[in-house]
């Protein structure tokens, strides 16, 4: 029955690339923490009616090999996760959006071989954020990280800042990482505000961040949490600090931040980093938890 919702899972877009394998390994922890399956999804781009029959067979063989490689990599991690596989015959973005209706999270590698290649990762992520029904993770995790490794969440102007901080804290706990709650300060035309003239507005921003943090630090005093004011955009902050950032969490409704992070500017800043991006609509998370 089409109206029956599939059981929840963590969905990973697989395309045969190393980036997709990194995404699958990153997503495994998400699945284990929720005690739900990890679903490896490969979408075969449909051919037109004049395509030779042997081409379809070759594409299916490539998909099966990619899924098998990802499956083996996850198994080798020896974590208690149930692995599901799915191969579809439709456009990758269509398949991922459809899967998001029942997924707790959809994860894709930041750089892939085919439908997640660099020129298209921005449009894929943007389409998932715009039309998907769950959090979307764009994973950059090549194991090159050294030194402090922070989870960063931007609460500036976010109506759901407390819920967003809660999601970021769950990620910090899952990945045994410290958390930075940042609030950025800019003028309407994008000019960075001078900290010597910001005055009361900065104090108001600090109080808003502190209020978002307080309930969580009371519940878990051992969690390392810092509140940081940033004079500039989130992308400006990441341009300076991405080597020490493991994951940045941003609200899906913060259109400017999302467009920057998944577009050419974000790709340029984060391309050589291990900084993943998690785009979340807290309302979607709340709705999933109530189902």
C-alpha cells in the first residue's frame, strides 16, 4: 500500500565513489545510536528507449558492485547495525527525496563519481533541503583531522534555536566532541559589524545563545559547550576555522546559510576539509519523533 510509511532508517546515497563510502561509515553511527537500519541506496539513471539492452545490464552490475563495496566497508567497521540495500531505476535526486519521507536522515558524500560529482553536489543537497522530509548530511570525512574537533551550530536568527542546539548536542554526544554554539552578527547589507560599536545588540545575541545552551548544560554538565560570537557570516567563520570543525549544524530555514554552504562558495571553503554539514528542520525532527 502506497500510504504505508516504511520503518525509519538512515539512508546513504551510494554511487561507487570513496566519498559515498565515507558517508556510509559516518552514517553508521547515526543508525547505531537510534537502533535503526542503515539503508544503502543506489539510483540508476534511466536511459531512453533507444539505449542498447546490454547497457542496462552493465549499469545494474556497476550498481551492485558499488553497493557490495559499501556493504563490505560498513561490515568491516564491526558495529552493531543492520544493513539494508536498495537499487532503484530513477533519477538519483528523485530516489533520495522519496526515501527521505521515511528516513531519519539522508546522507550523501560531498564529492562523488556520478550523480554526486562536484559540479552537482550543491544542486543535489539544495533539492533535498527544499523537498526532503528529514535532515540531510553532506559528509566530508577522510580521516585527516588533527587536534580539536568541534561540532558547530549557528543559532543566529533561528526561531528554533533551542531545538537546533538540542540536535547539535546529540551529535556532540554521539561523536564524543565538544560543541560551539555560534551567533553571527552582520548588518543588512552583509557588512561585518565592529565589536567596539555593536554594544547592546551583541549582549542581546550572547544572552540568546546562553539561553539556548542552558537547559542542556544543566542536564549534562560534563559536556563541553562554548558560546561564541562571530562578527561575520557562518561561512566566514568556517573559512577561518574549518580545520578544527568536524560538523556544522544549520537550520534548513536559514536560507542564506544553506545556500552558501551547499553552493559554490561553501564547496570552495570546505573542499579540502573534513567538515561535514548537517541541515536540519527541527519541525521535521519533531514530527518524526511523534510518529
